[in-house]
């Protein structure tokens, strides 16, 4: 990278690197297809990392094992967050090199009392999750992923809409012929949040006529009102019968369900030149994928390497599985205990002396909306991984603003390893803003900077990234993990 210039990453690759880039992109698309929810991401990651020698920390603790340099461990919290460690040569008290990303993405969530019928359609009532443009979610093929937990603790996995022979679900939109009034509304009000209800059926329930042909006609006619009410909910009744048949699920089981509505369909190569990836959930699974895959490429490291992938970033990093919980801090304490070095003071010293890349995406320059960007301080698709010294809104509100000394250290690492990087802000000053998990980790006093790849269509049902940026980010993450502290 020149002093203030951008270098297109594709131009820098050898034939070997081009081949590796394509293979890495294929693996990434498979990861996106297998991980459309946080739980699916965690399951996919655990299945892969265990093949590379990672062992669950809780299992080792129960067996009274001790960790030494080179050991690889992980811990999962509530099936929606995961942290990986590779023990380094130096004492953990001296700090770690950390990659942190999130695996939740904007979507629609099914409410706890969701199923109803209206106008001959069965619907699921929803509540959107994270920052979305609501009008983008209508008239699209959608899928339903998640879990239903029954009262006895049985877990039912739900995945409808992503297999080739699956039906898809959808949210209707008003036909253009009748939408004159709708089109006069502001974009934020064109589709209201309560209108984002998922159509899941249209066929009424049909009684088994052979079974009931000898039933007493008087019994059928004795309560006309009840019969009329049942007829009105005949489609809902049909859906409940299908849920019972395929999932052993009752209507009340929605109360203890986590069902997410996501775009149906696989991640795709984009562009005639196949240079990009178009898929749902790339914010922030693109960084999560590169982060944990970087961990798998490490040999022995001087400092302990860490990768933490968390839930709930899109709604403020709250809750037991968000970055604001004590899950990460507790897991570091467990790690130090397994290494025989835990004390409260040692834990505090470790956290304060860590260096972290808050692995999250940045906005990509879009010529169609050039007026929203400061072209001197924006990331370009294909120009490598991007660093944001700060995020936040307006006067950097809610941001971690990285130290210049730390940025210089990062520059030095990447220049030595020939990693292509660019710097950016999210957009023009006062135009909006956003945040990441960076400020939360910075509370420990550690060095943190936001770092990821540029994304087009961020938070839309289908987002776009560059294959080259993805591969370059992984290269950068490996370089970061393998280098010592500032």
C-alpha cells in the first residue's frame, strides 16, 4: 500500500495465491450455507475445529488436565457463542492476540404467539432483529431456521426452505396497480414492522372422510357456531397438523422456540468474472469465518492466540451470549486455571495487555450512492482488508477510537507480511453511523481496532463482498496472531 493510495488486491496475487483465494471462497460459501443462524454457525465451527485438534475446555477441566504450549481448546456458551484458544510460549498473564467477530445477522424473528389465520392464509407473526430496511424483505423467497425446545428438554431442529425440494415462505407486498398511496410514504414507513408477517400456507385442513363417514349427523350439527369457527381456522389447523406430523410440535411449543426467518437460497458467486460473493449474513460471518480459519493455520505462537465469536452484536451486544456478558472473561479465567496460572490479578493483567482486532465489516464505496461517502476515507471492494480507527455516529459517539501507536504496530506487521490494507470511515460525517464490539473489549484497557472487509448492500437480505478481500483478511489475521505484542 502506498502512503495514501489504494492497491487492487487482485493485481498482487501469484497463480498459487489466486488458486488459494478461489478455494477459500468456496469453503466460505459452504460455511454461509451451513450457518444461517448463530446456532448453526457454532455447530459448523465445532465440527471443523475438532478435526484440527481442538478440545472442549470444560471436558479437560473435568478430567483435571493441564494445558501447555501448543494446546488448542474451545468453549461454547448457550450454543450461540464460541471462543477458541491456542496456548502460546509466553505466560498468558502477558496478554493474548485476539480476533473477535459476531455471528448474528439482521433477520426476522418469529414471535412467541405467532400462528394465526386471515383471509384464507396461515401466517407467522414476526419481530425484526437488528437494523433492516423493512421494504427489502417482502416478495422474497424466505426460509425458516431454528430450534423448538419442548418442556421435557427435547430439541427440535427446524430448517424449511433451503433444500432444493423444500417449499419456500414469503411476505406479500401490495401490487403496484393499487400502490399509489403506499408509494407516497417515506421508505421507513412503506412497509410497517407489524406487516412483516410470513405466509406459510393456504390449504384448509380436510377431515379423513373414510374415518368419519359413519359419524352421527346430529353430532356434527349440534354446535353450528363451533363448526363455523373451526372452518374459519381451517388453514391454521392444517399447518398445526403438519407441524405435529413432521416435528412432533404443538402450538404452545412456539413459546420456547427460537425461529429465524432468513433469505432462502445458497451463497453465490457474483459478477461475470466471479470476483465477488453474494449471500445472506456476510455481516459479520465473513469476518467470523476468516477469524476461526486463521486460527487453524497457526503453528506454535509466542503469545496465546484467541478467537471469540459472539451473538447479539446487531442489537447492542446484550444478553448472556453477547459481548457485554462475562462469558469471555470467565473463559479466560478457566484457560488460566487449566494452565495453572490463575489468580484475579493475573487475569486482570492478561486482559489489559491483550491486542485485539475487532473483526467487523465496513461500508464499501458504491458509485451509485457516491454522495453518501467521503471518497478520500472510504473502503473499495477488492482493495484488501479495511481498518476503521473509529466507528460510532456523529461525533464518534459510541466508538472505540484506536491509539496511533497501536495502528503503527499493525501497519508494521502487515507491511512485513505484504498484506494489502486500506483505511476508512463508515460514511460521511453526520450521515449516520454504526458500532461494533470493539468498545466493550477496550474497557479492559487492551489495544483494539476495527478491522474487516468492505461490504455492498450491508444489512440487506443479500450482501456482497470481494473474494480477494476475504482471502487477504485471512492472511492478515494469521500475520496478526503470529506476531508479538506492541
